[in-house]
C-alpha cells in the first residue's frame, strides 16, 4: 500500500500489551504518533521508547497519543513496558497486519524503525523513514507543535 501525506492513515486494530483495544477509530479526534520498532528489549528500541516516555507529558498537553508497535508477542511487549517503565500502549503485531498496512515490514519480518503522525481527522500528517533513537521523540514533538500551530482552529456551530 502506498501511503501519502494528507491521505488517510491505514485502518488497524489490536489489543495492546495491557489489554486496551487500540484502533484507528479510537485515535480519531486527537493526534497520534504510531512508532514502529524492530524488537522489544534491544538497546535502540529501549532508548527510543524511553525518549517517548520522557516526552509523554508534553505530548499529552498537545492532545497527542503515543503508540508503539513491533512484531513481538503481547508477553514480550508487557515485559518491555515494565523494564522501560512505559505508560503508553504497545501493540503486538505478530501477524504483521499493522506493519503491512503501514508498509514497514522489513528483513526477517521485523518492523522497520519508522514513525507516522496521524492528525485528528485520521490523515497522515508526517512520516519519518529515517529515525535516530536518541533524537527522535524530540523531533516528533517539534513537528506536532509546528503542525498544530499551522492548523486552522476547529469550527464550531454558528
């Protein structure tokens, strides 16, 4: 599937490691960062996840949810969450349906380290194809701020 900025984000649904139902529909109305990582527990993935956790209060102030996705099992995701003390949901994608929808399934069936920003209307607002774990959360946060500042205010009833 070819994704384009401004086009609809892929539809998906999954149960997170902590039992939450997460889907494209549950993200509607707010901003969402969906970051894919290759393997729970590896150094780069730990670093990236911890950076997002550290910035989580700022993302929350911007009405932006963080969702992590990898091909690991629910149990491995739960252990990863515990080890990294994460408070955002992690989605196990063992069947690779989410990864395929976003076009990030790479070598050996692992997810490529890529991130997608979805706007409140369910459109792709940005796609990071090249991610450096130490700086990525800050880059994403800056992009959210920039796009929200440029967005027209919501229109209410007259």
